């Protein structure tokens, strides 16, 4: 259902990655739909083969920790026992088919461990919500499996085996896969079980949604209603050569770096020079591999000094050396596009894809809801509604009277830790209001707009 996407490096001078209006709209919508379905249908983390090196911030795949096992504790803290709900029977039944407790225990234990590894305090209300969420996901999986049987949908064992091998190859090697299992505290059987459940889920959902189509004129109607979304702002395209200078560089080092920038500028302005080739030779940021190409960007996307220089250039011209907090830049303006409204013919395919994906996702949600309404479901493990309600009530209290429940940093004196855990937020003392002096040039628009800033490289 979801793919692991490589994060591409971007230029350090960019305030934000450039995305045309229409492309950004559809990509963001697709991400929202993917996230919604992932939450609804409990897609396993095991679908993503690469695990971050920092396990403290990485959710781990489903594991096979035995019921009652102790979670791996974060460094500097004592191991904590994962307390499981009482009982030995199924956690739920779907049309008389039991959902084994060990499936719930493994996922619940693994989730608690994940929070503890990330050094998050697992409050009682969170534990109760997790119980509800995990049981609901297991129930959804059981319903989908039963519907697949009713529809006659199966996965050929040969196809299943081939797809599993293809999935494992994403890890790079067998040793890398085993290292992932060890790092995640899970087993190959658990990962494969979830993988096969996802394959079946995809087939069932495809059966439900494949016949969904758009009505005639639906895309055109959407375009006319939302035409403002398809206004493409004025933008330019530029390339650059960056000679990095550390923020703490000495004047001597800075002078040496500027000499390199001057050498690159002479090479770029030489008769018959290829700017892209010069950028590949001298550039010191990720865009060097693309000949310094930054693509199109609108105003406000780059740091001010860079933006002013780039927009002031004529097309095809090269700037003198421009200094920013990242170093010395040599900029070439490649193209300039005026603001325009994209015609329907240009965005029709994007709109149709987006509307069709939305309609198919809705069909899947409707089908799953209908199946759940028709099924006889009995729940034997539930979160404590009173604990969850108490937390909600506390969160609605004014901030000035709400207790801070965050876990204080490790390594503090025990008495201080307890004091921090129960500390209340007190409102600041009232002061006599002073007359507000406004600058003659100030305006609501300017005061509400933050000044452009750039992230550190």
C-alpha cells in the first residue's frame, strides 16, 4: 500500500522545496489519503525495509515478544514491565471466529516498547487507547479475511512467495534483513504474516474499488469550482555554484573561500563556458550533480540576498559573487515565467487521477463500514473509557491550572524529577498595560508576516 521513499537532498539556500501549485496540491492530498488508509487498516511498519539508525526515533515493526516479557528500556532508564490485560481467551470474535490473544499481546507489547525506546511517557490513557486501536485493527483484518473468502479472493502461493522474496530484496541482503529483525525485536514469521495480510487486503480493496469511475464532466466541474488552486505564481528558474563557508570561519579561511569563488566565477564567465560543467567542478551542495540547477521557484522561497540577486538578473546572465549565510554563490538566471492560471487541458489528467483516487478510497471506507455493520463482533478487551475520558477532561482545563505530565530528562536529582512532574503552569503577573506605539509604516499584513528565514545547511 505504501512505499518507502528516499528523501532527496535540497539546496541549502531554499527556504522550502519548490513545488508548482498543482503538483503540491495533489501530492499533499495523496499523502493525506495514504495516511488515512494506513491508520484505518493498520499497515505494518515492516513494509518499509530500511530502518533508521537512530532507533530512539524510529517506530519498530511488529514483534514476537512473549506475553509478559520486559520491554527493552531506553539507555539510562530501568527496564519496565509491560503490563498486559488480564485473561487468556480471545480478545474479540468476528462472526464466531476468535482473534487469538497472543496476536494482541505481541502488538501491544511491541507498541509500548516503541514508545519507551523513544523516551515517551506511556500514560494510562494512552495504554487504554492503544488497547482499543489494536483490537479494532485486528477485527478489521479478520473481517477482510472473511470477506476475501466470501468473494473467492485468494493469493496464489507462487505469487505470494515471489512477492515476499521481492520484498526482502529491498533490505539489500539477507544479513541486512536479519539485522533489521534483530534491531526491531521481531521475527521473520511475524513480518511475513503481516506482509501476506497486506497482500490479501490489497486484493480485496482492488476488487471493491476497481469498478469506480468518474462521472462525465466531474473533473471540469471541480476545476471551475477550484480554479484558484491552479494559479501558478510568477517564478524564475536559476542555477548556482555554491562555495560553502562555515559560520564560524576565520577571516583568513573566508578569504581563501572567496578566492575559490572568484576562480569559479571567471570559469563560468569564460567565452563558451558551460555553466553546468563549472557547477559540477566547483559546486559544494547537492545541486552540483545537476549542474547547479535549482528548478523554478517563486518569491519568498530563497534567502533574501540570493533571491534579490537572482530575480534582478536578465535571462542568461550570471551574477557577481553573492554572499549568504551559507557561503558564496554564483547565480545564472535560466528562465522567467509570469503568473498564469493553468488551463484545464494542462491539469485535467491530474484532477482525474486525484478525484478517482478519492472516490476509490471512499468506496473502500464505505465497504469496510458496511461489512462491520453486518458482522457480529464481540469485544473482550477494551480500553477503560473512564481513564480516557478523564484525560480528555484534563486537557480541556485552562493551561494555567493544567499539570505538566511530561517525563523530565534523565540524570536529574530524584527529588527534582518529582517536582517537575507535578509542576503547574502559573500565569505571568499582571502588569499595567503600556500604550502601544506603532511604527507609521507598520501594517496588519506586514506585522503578521514573518520575515524570510532559511534553515541551516
